[in-house]
C-alpha cells in the first residue's frame, strides 16, 4: 500500500511538469495579446511596449519559460496581469465555493444514481424500470447548459421558488439549482451502471447461496449485491468529481457561481496568462489526487483487489 502511494505521488512531478510546459506553450500559440486586452481600445505603441516590459513579456520565450519553472519550484504561481494579486491567493478564495458545489452535486449523483439503478434492477414492476431508465437516458443526453436554462425558467421564473443565479453568501437556496444541474448527467450514468452491476450480481452463485441460507432481501442487496456492483460506480464518481473540482465551467457560468471554473473563463477572456497557467496546474493536481483516492477505495470495498491492481 505504502509503495503504491509513493509511486503514484512520485508521478506528480513529471505529469505536472508536462502540464505546465504544454500550458505555457499554448498561451503563446493561441490568438490574442494579453497586453492589448489590458490596454483596451485606446492605446499607443509606447504604452504597449512599457506594459510588456512591466509584465516581463518582452523577454525571449526561453527566458520566460525558465522563469516560469523557477517560480513553480518555489510554489509561486505568479501574479495576475489584471488584478496584480497572487494567483494562489485568488485560487484559495474561489476554490472553497467550487468544492461546496462539487460535493453537493456528487452526493446527489451518487445517492440518486444508486437508488434509481437499484430500483430499476431490483424492482418487480417492469414499467417502473422502463420509466427510470428513460429518465437516465434523458439525463445522459441532455446538455448541461440546456438543463440549467430549463431549471432557471421553471423554478426561478415560473414558480419563483429559487433564485436564478448568484452565490447569495453561500445560501442553500442558491446552491440547489447549480448542484442539480451539475449532478444530473453523473446521476444518470451512475444509475445505468448500477442497474447493470446489480443485474449481473443477481445471477452470481454467492447471491443464490445467501438466499438459500435464509438471509433477508435487504441483507442480500446491501451486503452482497451492491457491494460488488459499486466498483464501476466509484470509478465514474471519482472521474466526475475530479472534473467538478477542476471547475465546472458551464454550470458556474450559467448560474453566476463565483468558483474556480468561472474564474478560469474570465481569465481566458482577459488573456490573463498567470491565472490560466496556475489554475490549470491546480486542476491537474486535484484530478491526480482524486484518482489516487479512487484507486485506494477499491480495496476498502473489495478486499480481493490490491492497490497495485492485482488480486490475491
């Protein structure tokens, strides 16, 4: 276990170095000049030259790249071109809001998805199963931005029971719509995977043995069926949760949620290179750590699975 964790953590350095290098290169390949974006519509060449010197953009790319890596080695993500605030400080300010949204959406997705998938597989009424699976198909197919707009129209404009957007100081009422929107596709996917896993497990010998011993259906379902059907669910949940933490760009933009995703979108529009580079690195680190946690959780659910991926 310890060796596995050390190996995975050791991979952080080359992965983050690759992400940092690719991000740095793309900043200078994509169209757009950060200095002109800062200067606005009225500018002269002398002002642009002075601003480039102040931001260090007049130096050769190789020199800028070395300076960029030097800052990273000191855990310094630089300062925003626009606000001149440290990027790390801005990320610390916005990430907790994204974390709250991501956790809320993930809880909804896991609880709702497992419940829907289990009822669809375990239920004795085919009509209920078809309705639930149709719901999951719609959830997988519906774009996030369209679902968000529909929820705003229904609950904020027509029924007027929830606010259409904004953070609201962290109010739960402001959290409901973006959390539901963000969780919908994951919930539908988890429901389909859970149903498939439960149906497969119901045909296994250990389930028949458990029933032959006289165990109740709830014990069979909870202890034997669901436990063995949860491995693919954890994989999906881990990948989706990593993407949630990396900044749910569309959801945060639609609902005006001041999290990391919306922060990155604004930085891209402003050509704020340090913010983009720092946020992308932070997102990559989060995604790697979440995937490590998912791999470790496999052994907790199924002791037969080793962290290295083998079996006893």
